[in-house]
């Protein structure tokens, strides 16, 4: 059973004009992969394009992805669509104000 309903789970605030998707365990703490490699924010921005795959310390894909937001800074609604077991099938961050009903049909 699949549903076309999307559930709003909250908002994500943006001050850098970028959003990032990744597992928090790799980004939190002094010994995390991200802390070791991305501690210098201006350097991070200068070395990474607007949409990019972040790599683990060993060089393979999967640490996360980052991408520019439509309007830069702001707070954007986040929705998930759940499967029949209540687990997220996918997430959507709406950055241009399009009603979720127009996105999920």
C-alpha cells in the first residue's frame, strides 16, 4: 500500500545558502569525519561546488551531499512520505514555496 500523503515534520533553517544531507553520527563531535575535514567553513565553501557529493576521510562517496537553496537563507518546510510500516520512503525540502500537494500527486 502506498499513499500520496506527505507529512510535514518541521522546518530546516539555513544561514549559509546550503543544505546538507548526511548521517549525524559522521558530523557530530571532535572525532567525526566531517569535523576533521570541514572545520574551516570558508575553505569548505571555496573548495566545493554548489551541488556535491561529500566523501569520507578514506575518499569514498557517502558521507553526505550538499546543495544550494533556492533563495539562500531562510527556513524551509520538510516533508516525508511514509510506507505502510510508518518508515520514511523519501523526504522533500520545499525551497520555492510550491504547495506540497502540487509536488506529491
